[in-house]
DNA sequence: GCAGTTTGTTTAGTTGCGGCACAAACTCAG
DNA sequence: CTGAGTTTGTGCCGCAACTAAACAAACTGC
């Protein structure tokens, strides 16, 4: 009986079924009071009250009973629901080309503590991840808070279900590094409680922006961002990250945006990847690119500080046109209701929002789908917050089970 | 109290929660017995039995208690669950460039009855839809079966939430025709019971293939198909059609697949739309294209019957290469776990499957995501069956509520 | 000060479903 | 042919999550 292969689904989840959805509403700031919870969950006031009480008993939320805490227009004022400040936290880590960073993130995407981090990384994934996890463990020890799990953001695609980093183009890691396994091992050895998760940084940034930033309430959120080199994409559908069947979706860098463009390592030419990244911008503006790990800052500074320079402006407009063409292609395929841009793309949007929106509307097939709002990302450390979201997810799905 | 704006969610669905999932399992042929139902739903045998009894009482399924109906390996044989032959049906209608068609479709995608249909259509949507709905009503009257609703497949994008046909390129309908409203009105006036739905034909074909055809069990199913002109796409995610935020997703025809290609009405050049459709094939093969509404047949016949002709073969290989490039682009963005091709693309796949698979694998970024299975569609009248799926959906979601 | 409105809580009643025991229908070994 | 083993189907009990309804509380406005 125990050697038997159990079948697909096994949902023995008893207990309050609305507990998870309720927590998610508080987590994303969409349920300020028990009254809202009642209507939003479609349950009776009795049930909503019981659910809130249970979440409070779990130490996750706080019911602010102080009088006048939520003065409404009429009738009895409702008590305010808020995430508990001294509640559990998720451990978040991020590795990128110019270093790593660690943080503790509470419910609601609240940054509880951050470590200054390191500004250079080595070619050994195990060493880098080990160091950042040590930072995490130190933060956690100092805070004295309970931990629900850990999340790591890496600047490469993460293959499912193996959890290997596939294209560490920007950092000198070996292809196929078992980042998930390495991270999970480090987390366990550091004595950090809870499960460990790993994801791509742009994906996690998108998730964070959807829950707590410029992507709130969007049903079909598309994010596009540059690092120092290349372009990354992410899609959040109905509140869940869409990573495709093996984690490799939204590899948007190889849409053709310039038929006469420069050749790309993918075999094509004029790809979004090589036409709209910081290196492309610096080259187009006639500047000498600095070291690899500072291209993003160099190009962003150039765009913000020297936009009056005709060469800079012309280069920016060229990139905006190319980016718009790429976004239009994505709009035709994904039909999002919001687009969020990060990195240099965000700076390009800030430089001339009208031009970018016009190109997207012009080059997407339907005017209406091309008029999708295009916004800059708004969250600090969004990849870190997104990494924490991974760790929070089991709690959001089943608070009782995860905190048992 | 009644003028009040009710809030978002209102789930007062009482009753058996597993009723819908259970029906869906039988509908898609994944639950042949109550024992399978038990494990698949993750409930006890008692509950699964009660659920099956309730579905039988609703007249939707049949429990075959005849001895030996499901001889297993060991233990007590289980009774077979099947859709009831004389159960309710959905009314399905399809309009395309070379005519229209009507059918009745039972659970499990079973074609109960079909009308021969018409081979030409007029420029007035209301007239065409009225005629095909009349055919539907006649079929339904003759059958004497109960009707759960109606679905219509049209060869154009359908904008949400208005239900307007946006690009009737292939049929001479006015842009922005209110096809959903027209269809719903016709259905009501014809005395056909239940709600009426309208969708794009390629989307509905994909849905049908996912439920009953070559797309079974796929989590991320991508479909690409040609009509007479242009290319359509569809994506089924976790069993649900992904139509984007306003119904305009998967407009895949304007991926660039040939930088030096012919200009496209979208403003670009070398788009999938103009490089891989039947007209492109006939032109490349040096044949004179016949009338618009027979391009698909003409090109398919040419490909199947004259593949030995060097000009035909060369043209086919060129189209396969372009199609492969387009599919690779989609693979990079969507990372599907299965691809299904229809129309001329299906014929191209049949002609040289190895070449197509090789191109996709070569031009997609990750070998592993490029090795996705590419299959021909297998279902007859898949758009019709898909249209019926729309009408069945409310029943699958909540059998008790929909058949109350 | 009282009516009106909205929120929170208590109580009782309903019901879906897990757990369990038992019956039923088959295979296989001897 | 018989009995042990295995899997499926069903009846019964009890838990607990939920709704419904009544009541209490806290505000506004006249």
C-alpha cells in the first residue's frame, strides 16, 4: 500500500476554504476592513468575522479596534484590517551582475530589513548563493522574527521542473547551474525555516509589481525590462506568474524589430535583445561603453542628463521606435491590459512617453489593444519583493497548512 | 437595496462543489469509472458515488451497471461511466468563407446531428447568421433533445466584451459587426433555449482539440492554422482558452519570418500572415490562384498530389522554413508543451514533419522548449465542436445551477 | 433624542464530506 | 470448488464550515 503510485490530485485540505483568499486580499491591500472582506469573498458577515479572527490568531493580521480608525460615511465604522508588523517574514535574496542583496519581507510586500549587499560576484554560483544566504540568516537572526520561507531571484531563465539557470549571459556562471538546489541546500544549512524557491528576476519583479506596485488589479500584466545586456519579459495572468510549460516563456528578446539590424546570437538579426538594450543605446549615441556591469547605469544617466544632446536624443528615439515595435508584437500575441517597463526601457518611457505609446498603437493590429496603458515600474527592489512572494505563496494558498 | 452596485464576487454556489469537475472529467474522457473519479477528484468513494448519482439524476451521464462492462485486473470490476446518448445537446454553428454549417453536439464532443450547410454566404451578417440558426433550430426540433445553449464560430477576431467581429478579412462582412448580439437575438427568436456564445473559429478549434482531440492533457496548448488567407492562432492554458484582456490575443500573423519578404497590410514586411498562407504557397509554386474561397483546398491538393514537382517541393520547403521560424518565435514567448497545426499548416507538417520540427528546434532559444511536440489536428469539425464547448461551459462549471 | 444605516456577534440549523464498517464482485492459489 | 486477497460500491455517523436570522453596537443626520 505504501509503494503504490498515488494518483494526481490529493486535496485533503479541510478547514476554512476562504482563509487563503482572505489573506491574499489583505496582503494586496484590497481588504481594508471586515466589511469589504464580506462582500469580496461573497460570504456572510459571520464567516468573514471568523476568518479574520483566525488570521489574527495565526499572527498574520491585526484588527485595529481603536475607535475612529476607519471613519466611513455612514453607519457603524468598521475596524481596520492590517498586516501585523511583528508577524512572520519571508527571506528574499537577489543575485545580479553587479552584486547580490538580501532582505526580509513581510506580508503586504513590506521591506522589514535589508542588507547592504555586495557589489561584485564570483563565477561560482554555490559561493555567491552561500554568501547571500548568510546575509539572509544574519538579518533573520537579528530580527528575531518567524520565517515562512525563502526566495531567490536570479538574472537568467530558470528551467522547470529542474530549477537550473539556463542562460547566465550577464554573469559568468556555468550554464545549467542547479541554482534551486544550491539555494535550497544553503537555506537549510543556514537554519532558515520553510521551503526555498528560485525564479527569474524579471518574472519576480512582475509578480511584485502586480501585487504591490504599478500592476495592481491588472488581469493580464506584461512586464519588459533590460538589465545591462539583453531584454527580459514576464506575464502575470489572473494573479499568477505565467512561466510556460518549462519555465522558459516570455523570452521576448528575439522578436525582430529591425530587419536591417545587427546580427544576434540567436541566428536572426535586428532582435529586440540587441537593438534596445543599454549597449545598443550607448553605441547608437556614439558613446564608449564602460564595463559590462555598469552599462545600465551609464545608459540611464546618459538618457536623463544629456537628452538635449542631438545624438543622444536621436539614439533614444530610435530605441523607442524599436521598443515600440517589439511591444506591439507582444500586444498582438498576448493582448495585455497593462504594460510595465523596467531598466533602460523604463527610462526610455520616461523620456518620451507619447512617442512610445504612439508607436505601439500604430504598429499593433487593433487600435484598441494598442492603447494599452504603458507604465514605469514603481516598486523599489521589486525582484526582491517578488522573490519573497514566492515564499509567501504557500501561506497565501493555505495559511493553516503552511503555518501548522 | 436593489439599486445598489453589488461588489465583484458573489459566489452563492451551494451544493456539491465537485459536481462540475466530475462532469468535466467524464466530458473529456478522463473518468471512465467511479473509482477513477474518486482518485482524480481527491474525495472519498462515498462522495464520488454521490456525485455520479447526482450527474445521472440530471440526465447527463449514464452508469453502465452491466456485468463485465469494465474488466479490470483484479478486485471488483468498476461500473463504466459514460455520457448519456439521449442527454441534452448544445447547438453549434459555424460561418466561414465558403459557407456555413450547423450541428448538435452532446457531452464528450459527440456530433449528434449535422446539417449539410450552405456553400456561399452573403455580405449581411444578420442574414447569414439567421439562416444558420434556422438550420440549428430545425436540427433541434427533429432531434427532440433538450438544449443547453448555443455557440457560433466566426472567421474573425471577436472583441471582448462587446462581441464584435473585428477583421472579417476573408468574408465580406462590415468591420465591427455585432455578431454576438445578432447571434443571441436569432437564437432567442428561434426558440432555442439557453445562453448564446460567439468566438473565433481558430480559438474554438483549439478548445475542441484540447478537450477531445490531439491536445488532450496538454497544459499549454498552442494552435496555429490557416484559412484561405492569413494565419490564426490560439492558446489553451490549463484547460481555458486564453483570449487576452479584450479577446484579441494570439494574433500571430504578424511575426516577422522573412526580413526581405513581401509587404504586409500591417505595415511590416515578411509577416507570417503573407508568407505562409495558401496564397503565398500557390504563388511560390508558380501556380495561378483560383477564387478566394477555394485557396485552401487548391493549395492542399497541390501539396498532397504534386509534391514530386520540384517547384511545389521547393515552395513547400520555403513555407515550412518560414512557418518554423514563426513557431519558434511563439515558442520563445509562450513555451507551450504541445503545438497543433490546422489548415495548410497541417498539410505542410504532414508533407515533411522532420524539416518543420528541425527548424523550430533550431530557431527557438532553448533546445528543450523547441523540442515541443508538433501535431496535426485530429478532430472533424473542430470549430463546431469548440463552439458547442462554449455552450457547455456553464454546465461544466455548475451543472446544478445551469440545468436548474 | 430618535430614526436610519452599516458593522460586528451570537445562536441555531443545514449540509457537504471525511471516516468507517460492511457488502459486493472479481482473481488467484491450492 | 473453496477461501484468501483485492478492489469497488454504499449506508451510517459525526464533524465543522457555512447560511440565515436576530440582536447589539457605533456612527450620522434631522
